[in-house]
């Protein structure tokens, strides 16, 4: 199966050069697509320079719509069976990282692969689904039915993917990507702490998406051949657990 690598970027002129160069250099047979989600910094100039060294497809959105919308645009444009989403803020991206992400799907051992830096640390209080927020390899055919939803979700697309795939009984593989780092995160063995007010805003934003996310997952499952009532029950259990974590986190934040 051939691969389309999708890099969505917004104002990441400092990191996009090396990320895109790694994608092109280590995957000469892949289709590489950059979706510029309305950047206002020097991202476009960096991409013009890159275009003199590497071949890639460039989609320029006239204004910022959000990561999920940009991802959906990339999937629409892609022409290969596997889509690999790479964040534009990664550093030390190496060939073995691509291999780790793609091999489980190419070998039919997984339907979605989620890769995170081995040093990735999680603030479960803010978002218990943060483990789903890494680089992703997925089958394009699985994403086509939910493109409209992806374009409308303003926050929490990673949780949406995770719940949707789990509810359908899809196989999810988690890969630790040794050496990979995110430019905007501190590499530490300690849990990353964010200001309490920011943490509360994140949790409240996720809660506000609850009803809409639940409806979207249910509707999409009902439109598949794999739909059963037990699948809907599984979705409900997953989201109820999610909501319990979020509401408890807000209570603990307010108590501090």
C-alpha cells in the first residue's frame, strides 16, 4: 500500500523546514502534502525555499480553520491508501520513526497507529485522551465517511478518532518514537503542568463538545455495516468515562 504524508501547519516557520525535509528525504515514494492553515508568519516563504529542493503538494487555506479542518483537506487531496499525519512542530524526525508508524498498517496488524515521543508526558487532569494526540497513520478509506465531521470539530479531534475507532472494534497500535521531540513541549520525566485556569478552560472546552461528539460518533457508526447496539453502548461507556475524568479535573482545579 502506498502512503500519503500530510503535514498541517499554522505559523510554524521555525520547524516546518526540517519536518518537511525529513518527510521527503526518508519517503521518496510517498506523496507528501502540506496544508498551510492560514499561516501569517514566514511559513509560506520557507515552503517556497523547500520547493527548490524537494517535491511536495502545497495546499494554502485562505484563513485559519483549525487543525481538524486542515487534516480533512489533506485527506481529500490525498491519493494513496495510507495517510500519515505528521505534526509540523516536531524535531529530530528520523527514518525509523516513519517505519514504526507505517509498518503495523502495511503488515495489516493495525487500523490506526498513534506515535508519541518516548519522553512524552501527559496531563491527564486536563485531557485523559492526550495519549491519542500523537502522529497518526490511518487508512484513508476509514476517514472518508467522517470528513464532514472533521471539518466541523473545533477541538478534540484526537479524542473523536480514538472513541470512533474503539467503538468500531478497530485495532489501534501505540508506538514510542525514541528521540522524537515536540518543539513546544519540555522533555521531562515529570508530568507537564499548565496554569490552573488554562487547565480548566481545556476541560470546559472538551465538555462543551460532548453532546456533539457523541451524536457524530453514533451517526457515523449507524451508517456503517458494522453497526450494532453493543457498539453504541461501547461509545457511550467511553464518553461517560471521558466526561467523568473531565468533571473531576475541574472540581480538583477549583479546589486548589
